[in-house]
């Protein structure tokens, strides 16, 4: 026998990790996962079972939390929050203690995770648990730095957190660490399949001296989750399916609860023909077979350049043949068990229903296992290329040119992550910004770290977890916002026109003044009842036209900050030249003498955001790899804005300027009560080199415009500063495409320029490893 033959035929011996200590821990703790409320174990009821998916054996019973138990946990969290928020240093010490204890109990946590979830011990031991620990270390630092680095921010209060089963401990860490660091207290609901590592974590909290009520865990199912969503919390942080995310968006609409959603994905894995093919094949093992493909950011859509496709698929298949599937506790296992027979059934059903392409599968043992699967020759629109399978199934297609790769990659409702493989750094770095995704990995995949934000765009949700960018989701500007009074337009008794000449201001769409689709208008009166003119009433069709104009102006987002700054300065210059005229108009409309001040405020806002246009920089995150994660600030896209009623000109400009400074295109619904300042402003825009479609202005009742703006699939964000409280309608309608919203909930806006700039940008983390 040659040495080669020996290597080729050599098999792995079994290398099982013992489950003894973990099972003993469960037995010692009553054999039931239950609530940890106010620092104590609460009810323990065997309402349903938590099984080991690899064997089908029951590991423990699980208590299904009731609405009353959720309320009890929220009350404990509420009581504990003010004291917890007081000292960042004390919080840092507690978070550090948690991290140290998690290190001490790392093996117990890893074994528990593998028993409960079915993931290979190699992954829970080397990835899930160390990353969870890193999260607590990193956020201990944020707790320490909060006072000096975020002096104008404060905790939200009590955060309700709902996590899925695919990374039970890691998702717990991603949720709890930043919330606690920023002075919040939490009520967390683990997924029904995987509550056990959360129990070990609760025990660690007691050992680490976490004050009672700061961390509360309530086990249960979807109903328990829904009860938490409806409880008296200040925020819901959710990770899970897009379907449930949408329900939570609707359920929290108008409640004033902050919301972050980390949802599904169908992330592209793009391999250019100049890629290091062996590395790209190995990368796929991590992209789609890591955690049995039950990963929201899994590289589940393989796009290979046509010239190398056959060679690539051949290499990939032979690599698949060497993947070892089986007992997750065996240290030599690559692919473990699917979390539950329900999930296995879903994967099986989706793959069996497919009639396209060629399917290649390896083998899997009997039980809750699914074989690594590759389906080639799918079209970009195939169901399997569009829908999240959440299993070890890789769907593939080919492309010819880089632009086609980007087009196929972006042909999805999701936007979580993407991988780009090329040895040509120019090509890779040219492709990354064009991908609709919150995270892009160059020549790598599934890299995550506490220092870099994680989260998506489009129907992959909103908000980031990790890094500086993740902290804003757990804080708010300091101070209390005052209730906003509804500002209504002046009316007249007789309606006699002061001027027989018709003065009906049109809408401003695509750089032109446009008649409203409906053909109706509203009179605008001075406080003394004098008719000042008419403004058009915009409708749903006008919104659609404005969105088309925005889309035609997409080039604006690719311009430089330097160019955008110049245009903002030019707007300011032209407004300044006509300052008296605008001031008089405002005084006449509002019956005040604030016009001059308001014009001055508007000019200052233009200068402020012209200044920021080329200075609101991204960051290079220091992640623990040989490389960097570049946090790039990108425009959100098309933003619909209901403008402040009280300040007809300054309100509009204070919202428009940051949005366009960051490269967005906007549809502004002018002040409902005093719209004429905005309609006069068209002339300033026309003479200031603002490209057509970048700024579109509509007039009409905010209540009629809010829902169509919020439900339009091609509007990416809606802001409302209107004195009509339309927050509930907007948040509810936004669930259609899960757009970002920034609404005032009927309160005066408590926001500085950073709040605007942040709302006007998305952070894309581009991971660039280096070295040979
Ligand atoms: P869900 O979105 O249903 O579950 C996520 C979490 O939300 C769980 O804790 C769940 O509880 C809870 N939950 C369920 N319904 C509600 C509700 N109405 N209100 C509040 N909370 C609720 O995901 P599933 O676990 O059911 O998985 C279904 C599919 O979702 C998967 O096949 C996969 O495609 C996708 N998924 C995506 C994830 C991601 O990270 N993007 C993670 C997990 C799943 P419980 O577990 O008790 O049902």
C-alpha cells in the first residue's frame, strides 16, 4: 500500500465530546427550562419538550411563559433600570464578569448548545461560544465609554428581546450585551426549540452579580413572544423570520416602542473567474454548510462566472463528498442535525417541490439530518433562488459579466449579506458598493465580530447589532420630548379672493412644476382671512410619479460628497439672495414676525449639511482578523418626508438637506398649514443645479399622503415631523417592504444633526481580509 493510498482510505476515528456534565447540569436544575425573573428562577412547568435533534431524546421540559409572567418580568426590569443606568463603570465590571464566567463555563455552554440545537461541537466550541464571549468583553468597553463618548444619549429603558434557534447563545449575547452596556434592562425570550443555553447564561448572571431584574429570561413559544411584543417595553429587538418580523412591525406601530429587526436573507456568493477557486470552494463550506445552512446570512445563492462554472462545480462536488455528517458531539463532524423535524420537513418539502436544474446530494444518516445539496442550473427567478430554505441547500446559477453578477445578486427582496471572490481587488471593491446588502465579505464569508455592525437592508430588516453603529439602537437622545400641538391652516368666512388672478402653486416633480393628477387645490389664507393663493392637492398617483423621478435620479447617490456640498451651498446662496422675500412670505402666512429668523435657520441648516456632505465618514473597524471591516456610509435611497408644520421653510430644509447631502433622493410633503414657503422654494431649486428628481415637493393633507408614502415598495424610508400624529399609520404601512421609519409620535423632535445624518445613511460593513 502506498502512502497516498493510506491517506486516501484512512477513516476518522470517533472523537465524541461527553454530554455527561451538561445532562447533569439539567438534572440539577430540575430538568425544566423556566423563567429567570428578578434574579430568581420562577415557574418550572413541563409545558413542552426540548429535544436533542440528533437523537430525538428529550433533554428537558420547557415552561411556556404567559402574558402575566411576561408582565412580571417587565415590572422587575422596569424597577431595576434607573439604578442600572447610573454608572457605566459598574455596568462594565458586571459585563466583564459575565464574559469571564462564560469563559470559565465555555465547555458546558458549547455542549449544551450542541445537544439542544444539533450543531457540530466544533462550531459551538470554536465559533458560537467565543463570539458570544467576545460580545460581552467588547460591550463592557462600551459601557465604560458611554459617558464620555455618547454624552447626549441615554438608555431606552426596558428592552424586550426575541431570538431564534439557529444561534441561541450568540443571538442572546448580541441582544443582551449592547442593551445592558447602554443602561437598559432586558426581558429575553429564547426560541422554543433552544432554551437551554439561556438557562446556563441565567445562572452565570447570578454568579456575575448582575443586579436582580436587570436580566430576565422568559421561556416559551410564539405566543409568549407575541405577549412580550405587546408588553410595556420601550423596545423590541427581534431576530427571526421576515414573516414574524412583519407581524411585529404591525403590532408595535404607533406604540412608540423602538424596533430593530434582523430577518431573513438569500445572500449571494459571487465567484469571478479570476478567483482563487480552491479558496472559494472552501469558503462555501462555511457559507452554506456551517450550522447546516440554518444561518440568516448563509451564502445560499451561488453565482459563478460562466467560464469557470463546470470546473468550479466539479471541485465543489468532490469537496461535498468529503463533508462528514452525523453525531454533532463528535469533534470530527462537519455537518450536524437539523434543529427539529419540523424544519427538516420544510427543507425536504421545498427541495422536493423544485423541478428545475440538476440536484447533487451527498448522503445523510437516518434521523433529523439533511444531506448537503447543490442545485445547479437554476434561473435567477426560481423559487429556490428567491426563498430562504434555511437548510444545507446551495442553489447556483451562472453569469457572464460583472454587471450581470450585480444584477442577479440584487434580484431578491432581501439584502443581508454577500460574498465576492476575485483576486482582482479593483473588481472586488468595485462590486461591493453595488450590492444591496448590509455586509459584504471579500474573499471570505460569515465573518462576524462584536466590533462590526451586523444587519441588513430591504426585507432583511433594519438596525445594526455590534460596533458603534449598534449602540444607537439601544439609546435615545437625552431629555424628554414635549407633546406637539396640531397646527391648522387659517380659514376665511367669505373666501373672497384678494387677487382675481389665479395663483395655484403646482407640485414639483422631476425638476419640473407639475399639475396634480387629481386636479384639485386648497386655498391658503393669511391669519386675517386674506386669500394668499392655492396649493395643489397631491394624491397617490403624484407620489408614484415622484418615486419614478427619484429612481431616474439614482445617479445622485453616486456623486461625491464634494459635489453635493457645492450644490447645498449654492441653494443657501440663492436663498440668501431672496431672504427678505421668503421672510415676508412666512410672516404673511403665519401671522408672526419669525420669517427672517426662519430663513436664517434654513440657511444655517444648508451650511451645516453642506459641511457634513464630505465629512460624515465611515470607519475602519478593528476586527480580530488579518484585515479590516470598512463601515461605509451609504445613502438609504428614496426617502419620503412629511415636513414640520410650524416652520414651513426651515422645517422642510432641515429635513431635505441632510437627506440629499448623504446622497438620497427625497419626496417632501410640505407643511400642511403653511405650504407656500415650500412652493416658492421650487424656484431656488431650479436655479441651484439640483439635478431633476433629487428633490420632489408635494402639497396636500399629510393624512392622505402618509400611508401611500409608507406603503410604496420603492420608497426606502419615511420620516414624519408633521404636527398630525401619523406615526401609527406610517409604521403599520411600512411593514409592506419593511422600510425604515423615523416618526415623532406626536412629540416635538428631539434630534441633533447626527440623528438626521444617521437616519439618512445605511452602514455597509465590507470585510477585507489581507495576506497571502
Ligand atoms: P420565527 O421568526 O417564527 O421565530 C423567531 C422567534 O420569534 C422565536 O423566538 C419565536 O418563538 C418567536 N415568535 C414566533 N412568532 C412570534 C410572534 N407572533 N410574535 C413574537 N415572537 C414570535 O422563526 P422560526 O423559528 O419559526 O423559523 C421559521 C423560519 O424563519 C425558518 O425556516 C427560517 O427560514 C427563518 N428564520 C430566520 C432566522 C434569521 O436569523 N433570519 C432565524 C430563524 C428562523 P418560537 O421559537 O417559540 O416559535
